[in-house]
């Protein structure tokens, strides 16, 4: 039997699933609870938020989520569309500063057949490195994530905080942009 040690995941395994009660939409509710670090919200503007993915494909895997609740990209208002796009630009810059990938995969899951599990539009941005695919996913259907989410949060939050126009209330609150 192959073993991959990821001791930081014990917090997720032992969580009480009733700790985070969601009434409607996780992407509408969590960014507005005032507990940005706990819910992995690293940055925001008036029209979108950036959250680390709870199940990252690679360190730095984030989602840029418009505040406007819709599953259809074509329904975004002009303001939401522009705010979402501007925050994506800042996200690429922050990830380059924080973790220095060789490239990115970025995309949306739209429609039931796309594999998306949350009915609120969001763009995945996954940092990639040359050679980051190895035998683990191919032979054992296992992906090794080399950094704890808390450490990634620190690095990405700090990189957003360095950007021009950033407002940083404290290290537990998402970096804000106009």
C-alpha cells in the first residue's frame, strides 16, 4: 500500500459538518460572513471575490467568483463582468508573485455536463509548473499537494497586499480593491 502523508488535512477530516451552515449558496454566503481567513477568501473588489479551493489541484488553486449569483456567464451585468475580469488579472499577478508558476490553467464549468458542483459561476485558476505531473495521478489516482492551505493563504494574501491600490485591514481579512 502506498501512503501519502498530509497531516494538515486532519482538520478537514475531523470537522463537524454542521459547523458551517449554508442556506442558499456557498459562494454568496461565505465571503460575507466576516471570517475571510477561515473561509479562504484572499481578495475582493466590489463585484467579485477570490477564494482558495478547498480541494486544490496544485498549490495556489483559486476561484474568482462574481458576487452576482448566476450560473450563466451571459447573464453577468457589465459591472460584474468587468469586476470579475479585473480581479482575475490581479489574481494572475498575485499568484506569480506568491508562488512563481510556469503557467496557469484557467476555466469555467458551465452547465450540468461540465462537471461543476456549485450552481454559481466561478473561474478556476490553477498554477502549473513544468513537470508537475508525475506518476502518482497516473498509477495510483493520487495527487500530492505539497503545501498546506494555510501556508498558501499567507503567501497569496501577502502578494495581493503588495499590489497597487490594495487595502489591507489585517492578515485575517481579504485584501480589497476598488
